[in-house]
């Protein structure tokens, strides 16, 4: 029995005007181009930064902290184990390809099923509220949205034949905890050829095992990790205030992501929450209200002194000056 891999990727990033405006407000550099070969629009991150600036977020000395969640397929689908496979492989690829990222494996294991709206989509606002106290900048969610067998007629007259294929679709969503919006929503599919005997065997079984789809998934996960890495390392770092008084703030990030004593931060107000027609809530970026200098820190927490002293509460954000 032989398998002939055939790569064919279709990427469909999804964005809305509201999210685009919000991301622009916090420094996300994106542009939309036309793929002349496929005739499809693609949103890609700004690639004009110097090569020396791509190892850490927006060229800073700090790391983004993120959690990877693999959405488990339905128990009766025959593809159980996808969640663990995606989380493990995607985390390893990100850490290899993106030195500027820090993967929180404990948070990823804890958040096996991200909160959803009653209408079905992932609730980015609720994810942001969960991630901020732990210093999580992004949640990466992978789901195996479609696995199917296909057959197509080829040739003509005496040369007619049937081609059999196995196809899988991987969806990767990245939720930015600074805004509760999606930095990426990308579905890619790939396929491989199978012989008639394997096609009939899988068709008769009804559910296609994860092991049969693994060669396709390996390629999809590899490309998704490259796309995610390029996107995330171009974004500015944001930290989150968990406690404050008029003179001092406490952050949910510390030495592990690269913060150091004496570092100067810009402090931004909490901003406001807006809600879309479909019930999604987003955090609009607040205005700069002060600066702060880090006075002490541990691995995952830092304390900084405000200048000038201002009232600021939990939920406000900071950036590296």
C-alpha cells in the first residue's frame, strides 16, 4: 500500500473592520495583498522590519508568553488524541522557530476547552480575563475542523481512471489578551493520494483514525507554526497590571520574559469594553497616563514605581518604553 503526498494549501485569514481598527491602535502592522495565482486576498504581517529585530517581540528584549490549546475532536469521531498531538507539536515548533516566545504548558493543559459564546465562537474576552493574571499575551487554539475522503474521475475514453484522496483541514486561532480580539483566524487544508483498497477500507470504517491523517497534519502544523511565529514576533509586548496604588503597580510578568530592574515602562489606562452585534466583547486600548520604573521582580511578577503617581487599577496595561 502506498501513499503519495500531495500538498495543496488554502489559507483563509478572517478579519473584521472592528478588529482591524483595534489592532491598528495597539501597533499591529498588517497589509492585505492579492495573490495573483489563486485570486484570493490574504492578510499578512508587515515584513519591513530589519532581520535583527525578529527574534523577540517587535525587536525588544522581552518575550511574549502564550498558551497552546488543542481542541479535542468529538469522542465518536475516531480521532481522539488530536488535542494532545497539536499542543505538543505546535509548542515544540514555536519554541524552536521563535526564541522570542515563552510557552506556558501548564496554562495550555488547564485550558483544554476555551470558553465559548452561546452562539458558538470562542469568547476572546473571557480568555483575556483568564490569561492576563497569568501574564499570558496570546492563546493559540488549534482544531481539526474537517477530515474527508474524496474521489474524482480523471482522463477520458479508454484512459479513464479514478483518483482517491484523503483531505484534512486545520484551523488555528490566536486570541490577543490585550484586546480580546483575534490576531489570526486561519484555516488550511492539505491532502494526499490513497489507493483504492485504502479508500474502501476507510470508507467502510466510517470514522477516519487520527493515525491515517497524521502525515497531512504534520505538514499543516509545520506551516501554521511558521505563520504564527512570523505574526507574533512582529507585535509589541504588553504587560498587565494585577494590583496598584497611586504610587506602585504589580505586573503579572517578571524575569522569565526578560524584564529587569530599572526598566522603564509606559502605563496605559484600562480603556473600555465594546460589544459587537454577535455578542463578542473587546477591550479598546486606553490612553497613556504615566510611566513606571521596575523596582523589584521575581520570575513571574514585577513591581514598579509610578511617575507621576496616578490612580490606576487592575486591568490596565503597560508597554516597554
